[in-house]
């Protein structure tokens, strides 16, 4: 449907006509001068009748130019059909650990060894693609926490931003408490029953200004439910030249992650391999949606540039017509002596 954002501007359309008919004509006042080519100018005036059709065309084009400028100033736009936004949705924040330990190659996918972050990108991207009716946000954290994607229905963009995330972008350490604090800021103004944070990490907090336990208490007050996921295999890894061994999950602080989930009414999950991580997100995918106020969206496309472009073309035509008119007039009466 075509509509104008400022339709009252069309009231200016008759202004040139009113000025033409009601304002007095401008009287030229000048001192007498001897013009060497006066006779040529007089002849032009006598032959004006030869160019009446062109003068009429000039007037019509000028009127059309004015109307097009008025139309452009009125901001025409095409308003599409109403689009109903999802009426059942949750606000899901995904907090993903980007510390350097996520580069540990203790996971497998299709028979080959991959890093933890590679597996997380594969599984979480699939999870994101299924959240059709939810608003999603992506928080990335390492030594610092930052919002990579604000709450949005654009699942494709969230998935792309996750796939493009690189380890070390947020620092080498892990700031779980700061990630929770950032999520609280983003969710505290949203409907209470839709505040959900899914936090995934492979380590323990080493860089937060606020401890994860304190952040969990604040999240409880803000009525934010937090699901925590500890991702690390239980493999025994060999290190050093003398055959020393260490567990792959040596840095995973399960006690803190369990406390965060328990305090906020969520749940703690442990992912030791790709299958377990997929099962975790399949279970999270079963969270019951909540009713939110329905929203109606009507796509709007601006059209003002079309009458503006037409006005520009007509102004060029008027200039060309005027120049051609003057040239023919002088040519038909001869050059001045």
C-alpha cells in the first residue's frame, strides 16, 4: 500500500500558481543604455510567436517538476502487509567461552580429532537454527565478556557470528562471573519468565571482577535461570618428555558450575564428547516456551528517490530546452553587427 509520511506538504502545490496570479509583476528599472545589438533583440521579441509550443512545453515541465519535488518531500513509502511476530518466545542468551584452553583437541567429530571450540560451533549452531520463535543473544567471554549479538530473531546472523568467533578475541583467561553479570544487564528488563542464560565453559574463573558465585546470587535476584555446561573430555593426556599424564578436564570447575545452576533454578550438564553435547542441547531445546505479547510488523520501503530522480531528469530537460530555445532565436534573427 502506497502512503505518504508527510501528506500535508501537498498543500504547498498551488503556491507557484497563487504567486503568478496574485503577486504584482516585477518592474525592471534601469538607466538608459545604448545597446549595439538592440535591433536583434527586438527581432527576437517579434518572432516569439514562432516558439509558443516550446514555451508551453517549458511551463508544463516546470509544473511537473514542482509537483515531483512536492511528492518527494512528502516521503512516499510502500507499506507491506502486516507480519505477525512470534507470540510464544523466550529470551535466550548463549554465553560461550573463548579462552585459549578451548583449543584443546580432545573431542571427536566424524572420526577425526577436533578442538572443543570447533565442536561447540557445530553443535550450538544447529541448536540456534532450531530456535524459530526465540530471541537469541550471543555473549563471548574470555578474560573479558562482550555482547557479540544483541537479542534478535535473526538466527542466521547469530549462527554466523558464532562460527566466525576466534579464540583469544576476548583474552586468554576465563571470566565466568563477568559473563553472568553482562547477561543480567541484558535480561533484567525482559519479562521475568523468559530470562534464560546458557553458559558453556571448559575451565574455572580466573579473571572476573565479580566471582561466579556472587554473580549467580545477583542472577537469582533478577530471576534469571542459568543452565551451565562443562565441556571437556575425561581422557588422560600425556605431556612432557618423560611421559607425564594429566586429565583433559583438569581445569574444569564443576562445583562452581553446579552451584550457579542450582542457585538460579537451572541445571548443570557435563559434555565429555560430541554425543553428550548434542544430547544436552536437545534437552535444552525442550524448554517450554512462555507467552509474550504479540507484535505486528509492517515492512516499509522508502520511495522518495523515484520522484526526486524524475525531478532531476526534468530539470536537465528544461535546461537543455531553454538553451536550445535561445540558440534558435538568435540564429533565426542573425548575429549582431
